[in-house]
C-alpha cells in the first residue's frame, strides 16, 4: 500500500530538518505540508458531502466540560456574562456535548471540523491545541460506524480496509493477559516481563495499568500495514459509550490505530441521562480523592439527554495525526504551522 | 538539589536515578486518549554506563544531577590518578582509574579530552575522536603480501592494539578513531 502524498516531488523530511532549526517566528511546516492539510480538509468535506452528513459549528468555549479524570480542560474567565457576574468557561476538549445537543434537536447525521484543546503536555503525537474531526450517525451502532471510519481512511490515505479485533483478543495475543479476568496483582507482576519499569505500579488503578500496557506493548505492534480497529473496551474504560448488552464486562467503544498513532475513538453513544449523570458524579468523586478540581457538569447536555438522544454512534478523529500519516511526518510539529512552543 | 518535572524531559537532561547520575537519551510522551499520561524515557547511567528504559507518570518530578562536561588537556599520570588541566584557567583536576576506564589507552599528553564532572568529581573521561600515536611494535609486513589479509596488529605507545595495513611499520605515527578503535591513516612526522 502506498500512501498518497500531497504533491509529487515534495521532500518534506529534508526541508523539515532545515525548518526546525529556524527562528522561532517561522512556521515549523513546509509548503508541502500546508498543501497537504488543505487537500485533506477538502477530502474530508467531500466525503461527508457525498454521504449527506451536515457540517455543523458549535462553541469552543462552554460553561461545562468533561469530568474525565485524565482529560484536563483550559479554564478561562468570562467577566461579561448575561447573569451580570463573572463565570468560568472551558475550552472544549471535544465538541461532543454540543453536537449531542444538536442530535437531541433532531439534527440528523452531523460532522464538525474544529479546534479542540487539552491542558496536557506536547509530544510527538500531541499538541495542546489540535484539529479534530467529530461525527455522529443516528441509527448506527459502533460496528457500522467502524465501517465508515474505514471508508474515510481509504478515501484520505488510500489505505487497505482495516483489521478488527476485540480488546480482549488483541491483549491476549500480544501480552498473554486476558483484560476481562486479570487481577490487579497479575497486571503489576506482568510489567517487568513486558519491559515496563515504573515505580510503585501498585498505586496505579486497574484501568491505568491496562492502558499503560496497551499503549507501550500493544499499540506499537498493531496497525503497521493497515488500520487496526479495536472494539469492546473493558467497561471501566467506557467513557461515554454504552455497556455491551452481549458482555457487560465490555463497552461498545472502539479505537483506531495506524502506524503508531491512536487515530480515532468512537462510541455507540450512551443515551441514558441518569447513567450519564452518575458517571459524571463518579468522575468528580475520583477527582476529589486525587486532589484534582471537580468540574462543572454540563447541565445543558444532561437536559438534552433527558429530552432524548436518538440511538447513534459517534467518533472523534485527530486530523493532525491523520495528516502526519498522510505526509509521512515523524513529529506533529511538521504538520502544525505554529505548535505550542511557537504559538 | 533542584528537581525536574517530566514536562522538562528532553535528550541531554541529567537526572538522578537509583542514586546514580543519568543522561536522558530519548523522551516520549505517551498519552492514551482516555488514560493517564506517561513519559517513557531511555536513559544512560553515567557511572555504570548501562542504558535502560524507564516509565514515569507525567507530572512526576525527579532530582536533577549536577553533571557538567568540561574540556581539559591531559597532563600526566602519577600511577594512581590522571591529571588534567583547564588551558584557560590552568586549574588542575585529577581523575581516578575508574573514570578513565578503557579510555586509558587513548590518553595522549596535551590532547584535550571531555571530562564529565558529577558534583565536581570526574566520572568519565572521553578522549578526542582522533588521536595520533606511535607504533612501538608490529611485524614487518612481507612485500607483495597485500591480498585479503586484513592487515596486522600493531601495538601503540599507550599499549593500545589496533589493526593496521601491512605497509605500516614500527616507529611510524598513525591516526586512530577512538570511537571505533580503527586505524585511519599514517601521519607525517
């Protein structure tokens, strides 16, 4: 399989080497990378236009945010609120809640290309401000949505159709550990044999350990030649996915991995407002125990769920990472004009 | 002693691990979309010279190591210590045998070496990439015997043994790459 490049004759790597040593006012991208971004955005819009999925636009600043213990939002002050007093607004970590409010208002299938913000470190695959593609499909479950993600990757990267594994299958294959039955002690005991040396592993939660092992051992070995779809995550990592009706130990959540990148995360969306409120409150409890600030729950979102979210599946995909794969970039700074160090 | 947060990790940063100063070779930020963030680092321990991989929780702090590289000229050995001098300040410092290690065989008087100091004490001595040394002993090569023999061993004035081409003779000075221990060329005296 050959990845499509932006333009024949582009020599991104050589130019990048020149660019990264340049003055800090200059972009870290090459003209080729900028061309490739414009082309990719056009391809994405064409893909959804052909499928009658509506492009929408929702606020990046919102009064509520994710309670997820491992997601941190930038928080800012708004001193001109309509209630006459200052209020906190969060920069969105994804447009999920607002898009679901549109779905509850009978929007039908929708997608959005927008900036998302995460208050966390920068790295090879990470910039705190990044471009996200998120879309929702009423009447799809997560398996049907996986087909559509696969089609999008074929359309934009020219990949072969992806492989599919359950989380359990892929963990057993690469680590010998069954994620659905393994104990906390078995996970910590397995770390040295898997080449992971970390202090006080017993202080990590069961799911943190699973994620650590998955990220360090499984991810580098999957999706090297074609995209790898992993579904049926442990229920403890359900986030906003439904718990599976077939195996309640798992959630209807999937992730897509390709050439070292965690590319997309999708759910058969949880529609139960009470269950959703419970998960938010649980997260805030955990945050409190960990000495982290609790997060204002997005009441607009919960009210919308009360009104009724149609059965739907949704997925968020990192556009900068997609662009890295498309251009063969080895660092996200090669596809973002002004990464956070130069922002 | 100062601390570094994992956010400051990058190649070349010196940190303490298991009571030993270490050099970070590579740092990778690992953050599953819905999970805890980690930093996976490749580290060289500067005393034992072991390379290992270690994972930290992002946001953790580690103690910094007071490690400094200095360029000093080799003077002499008194049999126990190896004495170096800063050519600008004329300040002298002595490294022990452990710090010099195998690089002993590349120490040439007046050559400027890189001395790595930890809390002011030399822990490693790195010779220049190329040194010039006299051959003290090598078999006289037989004329015409040039085919595929891969040269012959030659003992140098410091005791180092390198493979040299057959035409090189005892008493000649040769240039050697200290990183590979390989012969580079003859040097005109």
